[in-house]
C-alpha cells in the first residue's frame, strides 16, 4: 500500500506528536510505503491531499484532529483515494462515528487489517464538503468563541464553557429554512445539518442519521431564550434526545438557509462563511478505512 501520511503537529495534546515515529515504524513493518508531510498552516493539508490524486497514492492517512481531517476530505472527495485516520484531536467526531480507536497506535491496526467503507458527504453552496455536520447560528458562534489554548488544555470541556457564554451574550437572529424546496418554509434560531449521528465527539444529536443513507438530518432550534437553550444543551450532553426542548427534527437531501442578518456557518468545526447558505448530500463521495 502506497500511502501519503499528513501530520498536524498542532492537533490535540503535545504528547500525541511523539507517537509519530512509532506509527511510521508500525505501518512500514506492515508493508506500507509512506511519504510523510507536515501540515502546519491552514490549507496545507488540503493541498497535500489533493496532490495525492496525481501521484499514484492509494491512501491518504490523516494524523490529526477534526480540522485536519476536514481539510484532507476536501482534498480527496470524489476520488478513489482511501481516507485513513489516526485520531489526534480534541473531539475526533468522524473517528467516533466510524468506530476507530482514539489511540493512534491502536488505530494503525485498522489501517492494516480493516475494510473500506464508502460514505456520503455533505456539500455546502460555497464548495466545501463535510463528513459529519454543519451548523448555522449558535454552534458556529461557539466554534468561533472557543479559545484554542483552553481547547488544548481542557479538551471537550472548553466547548460547553464557550457555549454558556455564547447563549448569554449572543443574539439569535431568525433563520428561514427550506428543505427539498417544500413549502411553507420553516423558521428557527439555529440549526445543525447532520450527516452522522455523532456531534462534538461522543454526543448524539441525530440518532437516526446514517453516514451512508443518502439523507441529511436537520435539527432546528425553535426557541431563542437562554433557559430553553441551556436545557436542550444539557439533554444533548446526556444523549437524551426526548428531553430536548424546543427542537424539531427533519430529513432531506437539500437544505437552504437564509436570514435578514448575516449569521455564521461552520462545517465540521471550521467557520466557512455566513448565510445565505445551502447544503446538499453527495452519496458515496468518500472511501474510508474502518474496522473489519
């Protein structure tokens, strides 16, 4: 197997970077021919992954977090290249979804003895793909507000802390949501478009979502006052969907969101722009190495 390994030394905690030599040794012993690339600046991982399509690689292995995986996916989507994941980030949402061990050395076993699974990807109207979810409004604002230092030090706890401050201080403009062109339009104050069950790591927002079913699951926040949002957030953290207050769930293949004022949009944890924005599902757009 000829593979490109893209490593982001800034992903997760510093201790994970020290495992790179061990990872290289294990994969080489298992017959991998590796070319190593370090991606530090934004866009480098996407550029490296995109170049693999023209250099006869069979797999692109991403040793990093959600942001690095997001870039790699946008470099290889729609190609025959296989995505391999060695989780080294804070949340590792796609790894959770695919059942990949979060220890990078254990994840090497998936690369050497796993199977290839074809999954869907979401596509935004600005041209970026997402594997797990995209959000408009509240969660995108939280992504912007999370301090990178706090994220590296506190891990996933940094997100609820940032969310609490965001709920208390960030106004929620009304959104107009069109799903598959059906009328009348829906309204809400924040929404998450899910291609997978997991949200923010091990938490489940849309338990009926499947990453290979050709559908997007849409969660719309219908209430804008802080107490309801906080209760809903706690329900998500407890994986108790039935207790989520003021939220409706929908399913479609295309979603368009507009608002009177520009609202932030995130895709797999990266800010990609503002409303208006559209989302669609691209079936079978990515091959991923998963446990056998």
